C-alpha cells in the first residue's frame, strides 16, 4: 500500500487465556498493518486509516451459555470428587477416577470457551459499512500503552480522513472496494462483507437522492 514502509507506532498484545497474539503497526502516517496469530490461524492485512470510523467502541459481552456449562460441569466435578472422598476405599477407583478426570477436563474446556466467547475488546469499524476491521484486547499489554496507542490511532484516522480529498460517493466506492479486498484476503468474513455492502449501497442510494433533491 506504500512504496517504503516507515513504522510510526507499534502495539503488540497477547491473550493469556487463548494464546492469541495481535500486532498493530501504524506506518507512513496513514496506514495500519494488523496481524493476528492464533493456535490454528494467521491473518495479516493492511488498511488505509481514512476508511475507519475514528471513534472506537468497547465491546464487552458475557457468554451465558458457556458460563452455565462451566458452572454445571464444575458442580458435577465437585460432586464426583466429594463422592470419592466420602466413600474412601469403598468404590471402584478404576471407574470413578476416569469419570472425575473427564469432568475436570470438560470443565476446563468450558472455562476456556467462556473466556473466548466473552470478549473484552476495543473495536474500530469501517466508516460507512460498520464492519469491524480493528479489534484490540482492552488494556493489553498494559493500560497506559494501550490508551496511548488508541489515542494515536484516533488522531491518525482523523488526519488521514482530512488528507483524502474525495466526496462521500467516492469514499463509499473506495470503502466497498477495500472491504471486498479484505474479504478476499480472509481479514473479514463473507457475511460481514455482505452486511457492509448492503449498508453502503443503502447509503449510496440515500446520498444520490439527497443530491438530486
């Protein structure tokens, strides 16, 4: 996206719960490189900052389904453990120990899934399509560098938007093209792209209607 890349600011984050690493690099004053590496997948893509909405949204959700599964399994594990303790040597350990081990394993798995599906992130979305393009772990690696990076990113988005001298119709076309590229690169899902495309088309129609009026 640029001939010579000059890094301006970098933020590297890691989730201790899932092992996922996320890297964000602002370069050449108006571009952002995003890299995500998980246990099973890797993604890296570049964005022109002018296509981002400068006001981030903090997204915090509790996965009640996985929380419920964890509590049920934890209770079952505790019950099985108490049964073994209370029975002493009067039970068949060859039967109960594997059961208890399995319950503990699934309890830990449910806890991990609860953490994964209960994100605490700060998101930057595309300006018109409303598609999440930047998702940062909230407060990582520490609150101060996180807040400084978010503030820097906001300022760079505003500056890049001011430098890009195009009207709304042109910007809608640019964003749609960029979102199509990101969908092709696997940075966003086809479903996200479809929703953003529908919204952009609707805005484009409203923009033409207001212009004709």
